[in-house]
């Protein structure tokens, strides 16, 4: 039961974050390409911090396999 509630909270949080992006983008006076770059860099930093805190290893072999799958499409 706790897992379902946690999942719902995470879903609502992510939907709220993605839903409010337009409000911030309207107020920022930079191009959409720059915004996308900044968001990607910020996301990568947050993921890296999360992996460091949880002490999870980044498996390069899985990343390479995923890239190959993307390139095949």
C-alpha cells in the first residue's frame, strides 16, 4: 500500500514539474535550444548526484547497448 502511495506522489510531482515548465520558459529570454541544453545538463547532474548518493554504478555496457538500439531505429 505504501508503494502505491509513493508511486502516486512521484507521478503527481513529475506531472507538476513538467506542467510548470512553460511558465518559466515564457519568463526566460533565451532560445529554446539553450533551454533544452540547460535542462539536459541539469538532469544529467541530478542523475549523477543521485547515483553517487545511492552508490550505484554506471554500467557502460548497458549504455552502449542502449545507444546501439537507438541507432538501429
